[in-house]
């Protein structure tokens, strides 16, 4: 059965691969990214791409209007958009923290808040976190803003699951290990991750469609490294 799916951060990396995989399975997708050209170039009939900035209030209204007019309801929301900053803490300003949090936390929270009214029993909200945001995991210098923002969405997901526990909507968060994306290359030039965007996207697609049957308010660590 075809699902209605909203995905953020779709211009490259994991989000771009998610669009292609879901589309090939026959689902209806609304792809949101600051750069909508890569998805539009795919010319997939069941995919609509919007130029979307998580800091633009009007952009949220456009998404709401589209769902109301064309779908009526939403089955899956994947909060995939993210911003990384590799900068030593002593050099990281309040503005740096605000910029990272605006995308990774505030934008995720606002889009989720706006779209929950379109969701019903068995709907699923999945947010991409990072192993760097998991308490007790290995930490790396330079990621104070990024990793702390990813820790914030883990706790927020737990709170949403509790607050909406009678709605039948499930909220889960995936803490990903290193994936060989453009964003990783920009933050850590030359580093080679063991997982490709295609591989992790395949896992996320399956979890998005089935995970709500087994999990709610849970953090799943998707990494083959320890700790």
C-alpha cells in the first residue's frame, strides 16, 4: 500500500537516496531541501520537491498546504536534514551554536509540530541523530555544537513519544555511525566511512515502514563500531 512520506535534507547523501528508494517502491514523497534541483532532475512522477529552508516560516505553511490539498494525511516523516560544524570549542561562538541548532533541533521540532496533526495511528516520525550524540559513545574534538544538538533530538523524541502515546503515532530516533556522505567529507576531509549512503538508506526505508510496530520513543544505535 502506497504511503505518504515527507523527507528533509534530500539534495544529497542519505536523503537523496531515500527519495529514490521510496519512489521505486511506489510511495508518494514530498522532498524538502534548500536545493530542490537534484531531486527534480530525477523526474519521478510520485515525488514532489520543494525548496525548503527550516528557518523560513512560510516554507512550513507551504508544506502544510500541500499535504492538506493533495494527501489529506501523512504516514511517515523523516527528519534527515542536518548541519555539521567541525570547530574547536574555544573558537565556537554563540552564533555557531545557534546556526547548528536552528537546523538540527529547532527546525526538526517545528516541522514535526506542524505535521503531527496530519498523522494518525500507525504513523511514524523518524529523526536522524548521530552516535556522537549518544551518552557514553566515543566523542571527537570539534563537534561540541553538532554532537550536543544530536543529543537534544534524542531526548526530544522520547518526550514526544510520551506526550503523544495515546495517538498511535510512533516517534523514534536513529543514531547513525559514520556514513560516507558529502557532509562527512566536508567536516573530515579524507576520512573514509565503512557505510555508504545507499546502504544506510536501505535500512532506514525498511525501519520507516515497519519500525513503528516494534518501537516507540526509542533510540536505536545504527553503528558497527564500539563504544
